[in-house]
């Protein structure tokens, strides 16, 4: 590709005329994306081929390419087909790419819309891939992605995403008091019954939820917001959420 681009490109298109399983290999997809960045329309037939494959792993790659094409090349018809179709593998692939590329893509609106749909997907494996956006956003300012985080928090994917979401919110470089409140309220709604049982993952997360509320209190700008955060803190104490009392004691010092 560096020294004999035309010959290498011609060879690539000939070499991929083989079993579809070849497309599960990462280097092959990287070359496809490289070529698509230069000539997106040339890759369209490949996306169609992958989405129509009999191999689920290949259709998952097709979903990845469909999402990438929509976000980076402005080709959205394949992603629309994936999101409205019945192929779990393709939706899983689209969820993975939308989650990981959200903080990097030039078209965040497409990624957010894709994630908003897939965090509510009927299938757990798709939701697990969409949940990875919580870790992908770590270290980034979160307010530009507030809509995606709100959709994630309100969805059935919340439990999958919670451990990474708490770490991401804790380390965010911008204000997160409103997101902290939403996360804490959802934690109470979904997991409060397990928050006091040290055998559960919810108990391990409860302390971080308490720390997040304390950070939210420090950032909140109105008495109404502070009151809402304090209400959630009270609810955590009422259910005996593990470690929350220690968090409050530490903050008072």
C-alpha cells in the first residue's frame, strides 16, 4: 500500500474472493476501512456481502462496518437496515463500533442515535456491547455525550454498564452533578435491594455511588439539585448500602 498502491489494491480485491470467514481477521477489516476512507462507494458491495453471510461472526463484522460507514463515510442505509432488522449478530457489531467510536467520531449524532436504540435492544449480548460506551468515554468531557449517558442510565443496559460508568463519572474533567444524580437515582431504582449485601456486585458499587453523590454535591449550583442528591444519599442509608456511611463520615472530615 505504501510503495505500490494500485497493485496492492488490485491484489486485495482478488484475494478476498474466498470464504467469508476471512473477514473475521482484524487486518483484513483495517485494510477495508483504509480503502473506504479513500473511496467509500467501493466498499459498499463488501458491506452487503458481509451482512448477508451465513456466518454469524461475519455478519457481526458487517454490522461493525455498517456503523462505521454511517459515522465516518455518510453512508447510513446499511446501518438503518441493521437497526431495523432481526439479525442479532449485526446489531451486536454495530453496538460495539458505536460504543467505542462515540468520543472519536466526527458524527457523534449517528453514534448517539445508534446507542440510544441498542441500549434498549431485546437481546442481552447486544446490550452488553452497547454498555462498553461507559468505559470508552473515560477521560473525556461528558457533557457533549450527556444524551447518550442519559439513555444508557435509563435503559436495561444500566446494570452491565454501572461499574465502568461510575469510574468514568468519577474521573470526568467537567461537571457531572446532573449525571451523578441520574446514576444514583437509577441505582436506587434497580439495585437498592442488593446494595447492603456484601456478596453482591451492587454492594461493591454502592460505595462508589456514595462518593459520586458527594462529588455531585460539591458541583451542584442550586439548592434544588443539592436536595435531590441528599435525598438519594438518605435512601442509600435507609437500605443499608454498603460503605455509604463511611463515605459520609469521610466527607465530613
